C-alpha cells in the first residue's frame, strides 16, 4: 500500500482530478467525501468523517492518518491542525482515537501477552524477533510486569511478509507455548518450522495502517505512541502520564 504522501503525489502528478460527479443536492458532505476518497485513493477506506474545528472543513480518517477535506470532496489538506489557545495538536488526537480503535479490534487470543495478575496499565507492542531493541525490551518484561504493566505483543516482521523472519514469527505464533517460543526466538533459539491459521500478516498490515515504521513500536491504551525502547523506569513514567 502506498503511504498517504506518495498517494497524494501520484494523484497530482498524474492529473486524476476531477472527483466523481455528485451534485451537492444529491449527497451530504460525508457521502461526497467518501466517494472522492474511493475514486482517488482506492487503497484507503475513509473511516470517521466529522466537521473539524474550522468551519467548512472536515476531518477525515484514512486508517490512522488524518487529512482535511472540503465538503464537496474537491480539496484536500495533509498536515496537522493545532489549537494555539489550548496548545493542542487536534490531528494527533484523531490519530490516537483511530489507533486505539484498531488495536481494540484485535481478538485477545491473537496477542502474546505477558501480564501481572492485576495490571494497572496495558501497552501494545509491535515486535520483531531479530530487532536488537525488541530483544532488550523483552529482557525487561518481568520488571514491566512488576510495575503493573501488561504487555500485549503483535507481530511485525520488519523484512516483510514472506521473509525468513516472517516465517519464523509464524512458527512462534503457531507454537504450543507461544510465550516460551517468543522468549527463545529473541535469544536465537528458533522454534520448529510450522504453520497454522495465524495472525502475523494481519498484525503486520495493522502496524502499517497505524504508522509503524520501526520496532519496538509501543502504544498505550489511549492510542498514544510512546515510541521505541524505554527502560522500565521510563516506561512507568510514560504510562502514568498518558
């Protein structure tokens, strides 16, 4: 899938305008915007569409990306919208909501979760078994749990679907004891090559949708992107402040 910036460049370089011919009388702004997105960016599906804080401009979610469009679907703006009075990035709020909705859509059985008995916080971590900072993060897993943090792992083989790492992560997610298999894989003790109905490719595509570009990619329950590796002390401060 092209990223949104590439899609916009392609759109204007190839002169694909105008959008579908829908008169204002025939369609509400939301329908016109959806039609424009479908025609001009077929690889994206418009999520929530709502009026922005600027009159006459609509906030449109394309996955976890935020754009702003005119009610007739003709004009599009890519960039963040700030409320200077409140010192708030309104676009990032939209992204956070989209991320958490996407993460909450993942069935619980698809995660490899390391959690204390009564967690105070939960974080979602896109991981790669060969990533050095992912391995460093996993070495701290007991301390994260001791700090009251549950860790929900999703698979994100950075080398892509079909790669050797992808196949090894499939074997991890198909192992009888996935927790041990993941821990061992991060120590270069790979599980037996096996396959099953697994979520690795779905997790990978979800990661791309929410903007994962490196691992570990860590998100809070509120959809806040914490970033990459943090020490247990730093992670505790991050989840407390989210």
